[in-house]
C-alpha cells in the first residue's frame, strides 16, 4: 500500500491494530513517571548507576511489565528472585517491583485522568468510517481501564492486553504473537492489518509479522530509530496521515 508523511492509502487494509500507551493516549508518559519513581527508589544507596530517562526506551518501553523489570535489572547486573505473580509490592522481587510500579501507575491515572490524543481520535474515527476493524494490542495489564477512562472503549471490540496475553500463553513484544492473536479475533488475515506503534519493541513486533504495514508514531523513541526497527512510515501525530 502507498503511504507518505502526509496521507495514507487505505486500499488493502481491513483492520488496524493499535498500541495504547503513547499511540492513543498519553499514558506512556505516566508509565515513564511510574518506572522512574520505582527504580529511583529501588536504586537509592545500592551503589548501582541511577535510573536515567534513556533506560525507559532502552529496556522497558512497550514490553510486558515484568519483562521490563527483568531487562532493566539485567542492565545493572542485578538478579532478584521472581517471587509469586501476585507478590506484595513491598517485596524486592521481580514480581514485587512490577506490582509496585502498577500501583504507582494507577495512582497517577486516578489523580490526573486520561485524555486521548486528539489526532489519534480523528484517525480512529476515519478508520471506523471506512469500515475497518479495530483492535488494541497493549503490553499493559491496565488497557481496559485506560480505554474506559479515555472514553475510547466503544471503538475497540477486541483488546489484547497483558492479562489476555498471559492467559493465552502469548510471548510479549517484540514477538508478533499478540498482534497476530488480535487479527485472529477480528477474523482478518494479518496481511490485511496495519500495526500502529510508538515503541521500538512494538514496531519490531509489527515488522516481524506478516502485516500490511507498520505506522510508527514518534513520541520520543526517535524517527530514525523507529524506521530502523521496521516502521513503514513514521509520524509525530496520526492526524498527519489524514
């Protein structure tokens, strides 16, 4: 299909598979805040290098939460016990830290609310008007709550989030399994689906599968970085494609 920085040729597309945080809603920033608060506190007085903003994009962005914990800790040569999946957030385990991050994230969302990106809403409405099927594919286990808070739940009959992926035994991004699973739930072949992502791991997932195209949305990862990861085109806002 033809695609440029200024327009999108919808021919050949039957469905759009959207990441959530950073693509539809600005909650990627909330995730960044929550991860920074988590690891700033954890690393204090440990002797390890402090948490940096670049760590989010290098080790965490777009991945399932506990994978993000593991990969960040590995970057500091730290190994912690896994702990049970529902481990107490006060425990210094992979699952304990991941659950603490989730508490921080939800507290921020409840305090500040969620407003979707206006350009993304316009893009979703344009796709729906053309009869395309729509799904959200997110590593977050909070996707349904965030969609509801943003008033977007009515657009997406299929939501494949971290909870769904875990229940189905699907590997997270950068594997394409969750996107492929969503296409199946929509009843659309992957070759008719466009993936829309802002994270490097998500773009890699879209590129790894047999999808029609991968739209990269640059919310901080960097245009060239997303192109190098396999994006067909990169925009700053989805409204640029209308």
